[in-house]
């Protein structure tokens, strides 16, 4: 690993966009959200990209945008939930930084997402209000497709029932050890 980049991966609502900026601030680093960068490049929201251009187009933009970030230094980068479910993206990430998988259970993911309808991967064809079981089945289906990629992370941290501050403390200590050595607190 050449650069001081930490990539945060995990399923939707695992904490990437919440933990990322706070962790970056704690370390004195910068923060980027890959989905936001893709939106800026496309001039439209992720959901609109999916609706108007399809997932394949979105994934191409995502890979192109990811390539542009891999030379940065001192960055925490929150990835989209499906970013690493692509071998090319996974190789870019693993060769340029440290990958942390923020894990959350399907039940906790449901609890965090049950009222949100802005996630393209969680659109239910023609169903206005899915049941809890339908929602969790959809989460499990997507998770099964991605878990092999998530499990290739350098570190896995479960975010269920864990306060954000406690997760930040844990991650900042690990990152300081990884990039600055055991005794260097920066």
C-alpha cells in the first residue's frame, strides 16, 4: 500500500457516510463520499442515474471516479454499498489503500432504512410499502451477492448496537497504528 487512504465499505446504512467525515476530522484527514463524486460528475443523483441510464452506466462512472481518487493522500473515502462488488474496483482499492468493512446485520439495516426510499438497490417493483420480511429478504439477497467482496477487507468492524463515537475511537486507533506505527500518535 502506497497511499494513506482508508476506504470504508459496507452495505447501505452501515455507517460509511456518518462515520467517514468524523473519522477524517479525528485524524486530521480529508473525507470524500464516492457516490457524491459520481453525482457531481454526472450532474444528477445516483437514483436518477439508475433510472435514466441504468446500473451499468452508473458502475462505469463509479469505476472512473474511483480511479481518480486512488492517488490521494490522507483521505477517508466512503464507497457506495456495491462499489467493491466489481473485481476491477476491488483491485484499485486494495492496491491504493486500506479497506475497512463496516458490517451491519440485515435486521439492523432494515431498522435504519425502513422509511427511506431513495436507495436505487432497494426499490421494490410496484410495491409501495414492502413488508418487513420482503425488505429483509431484499437486503439478504443483495448481501449474498456482495459478501465475498466485503470479506476481502483488511478489517471488519460491526456497527450494530455500537455508538458512533466508540466506533470512531476504535478505527482511529487502528488507522494510527497502521499508518504511523504503534508508538506514533501523530
